[in-house]
C-alpha cells in the first residue's frame, strides 16, 4: 500500500533546502578532510626533504663534521721528485709544481714521427761533427734547479754538455720537440709552452699528427710562432743549415 503525504509548498521548500545544505556540508567536510590530509602529507614531505638537505649540507646537526672534513676534501698531496722515482717500473709521468701528470703509451704514428725526427737531427749532428746531442723520450729534463719541473720531452737537443749528467739534463735544452697526443694536447700547447719559454729553451716545436701541422716557436729571437704542414720543409732556427723535410715522412 502506498501512502502519499501532501506538504504545503513552503514546507516542501524548507525540507529540500535543508537536505541540500546537509549534502553540501558533507561534501565540503570530505573535501576539507582530504585537503588537510594532502597538506599534512606535503608538509611531512617538505620536512623530510629539509632534514635530508640539512644532513647532506651539514648546516645544523653536524657542524663539527663540516669543520673536520672540508679541509681534508680540499687538500691535495704535494708530490716531489722522489715520488716520480718511486713510480712502478714502466710508468711514465711528469712533475710540475707538486702535481704528477701521467703519460699514456704512444701510438704507432707518434713513434713513426719520433723516429723520423730523431734520425734527421742525429744524422745532421753526426755529419757536421756537432757538439749538440739529441735524446728521444724517455729522457729526464729538470728545467729548474729546485727539481719542481720534471719533464720528459719527446725530443731534446742539448748543446751545452755541462747540463748533462747521469740523471739527464739539468736546465733547459736548446731545442725541444713535443709530438701531440689526445691526452697531452693542453699540456703541450699551453703548460709546456710557458715552462719552456720561462726556462730559456731556444726553440720549441709542437708536432700535431691529427692536424698534420708543426707549430714553431723561435724563442731565442722572440719571434712570432710560425705554422707549417706535413707538406713543408722547415728551417731549424738554432742551426744555420738544417732543414727538416716533412714530405719524406712516411706514415
């Protein structure tokens, strides 16, 4: 049996209004709870991230760790010539102002160029009964008396016999040639250029197999550097009659 109840219109509107208000209140309350829950989760995550950053940077809880560890991380060992001599057999390295720079093994092209230059220079000295001597690497060069710069140029031409001893060359060679490898490029083009100039090297050649260029520095006459290719014959500045014809280089 169905019971039908009739309400006046104004009462019906009040009932519907109350139902809607209650429903809206429930929806708002649920959203508020979810929003508050999300806010709590966000705050909690931010708190965890803040604590992690503080621990990572040691801003608050572990200041004493920063004080003890930061200098240790920044500190670098200062190497001496004794460390060079104590390297494992077969290792090659150079020493510049307390830092060791290890040298990678040369490739075949490097050795072809080295042999070509060594033979050309050596033959010229022998044919003219010259006093200079040419040494291929590894050959120790101590640029300064304090042994702070120990280098092994690819080729060293020494004309002052008083600079030669059992250790190698004490002082600047007259002519230095470096054959560039991928790992030695910054060292050959910049660091060694400055060192050789300040030490008194008379002439410096940078032979670049990749670019097939030769950069010639006539430091004795303070001339501008000259650039050549492997298709050129190059005059050696410390000699009056020596030319190196790179066209004869068979790579």
